[in-house]
């Protein structure tokens, strides 16, 4: 069964996602990041400038646009739909909606901000997973000084 982790009280989704992706790449994990196209484009730009000396290899996959076969080995994929991704290892959800096809991944990470409508959407996703019997892990970013 898919392992689901909620990282909540995230003050800056993009910055936190960059740090999380850097950590994942250092551990040789492969991650698909989903969310609205505007957030994925923003993350794409931020990943290029996040660290001056530490590049996070990634590809921004857009539906209907073919990619070179060599790019399939890139560890971080930014994709609106999980069907566009080459693997089902880790799924990082930057959006407010439940990701169709999440159950095909070994692990799902949900980022939930401090407040507002996105926090309420995170609660709805929590309820969805819990109602279906998924064991949920929670990580309070506000309590973690390294976040």
C-alpha cells in the first residue's frame, strides 16, 4: 500500500519543495512533482537558481510533448499528470487537489501550507486517504528547526 506523508505548516511551498527535492536527489530517489502548471513552472525556475553550487537535475514534462529517451533517467519530473511520468517511486503533490493515480506510487508526500484555502484542501486530502485506510504520517514543519 502507498505510504502517505503530510508535511504541514509549510510557510513557503516552493522553497520547501526545493529543499525536499535536493534531499531526495542526494539519496538517489526518483520523484514526480505534480500540481497546477503555474506552480510547476515556478518550481522549474526556482530549481535552476535554488543553489549556486548544487544543481537539482529535473525535467519539466508537458502533456503531449515528447521528451528525448535519455531524459527518462532524470531523477525529478515536474508533470501535471502522473501518467506523463516514467516511474512510480515518490510523488510530491504541490497542488490542492488529490492526484489521480497516486495509488500507483510507493510514497506520496503532501505539502500543506500554514493557513488559507490550501490548508482546508489539505485537510480534505487527509480525510480522503484516512477514509480509505492509508496509514498517514505527519510532519509538522513548524516544529522542525531544519525545515
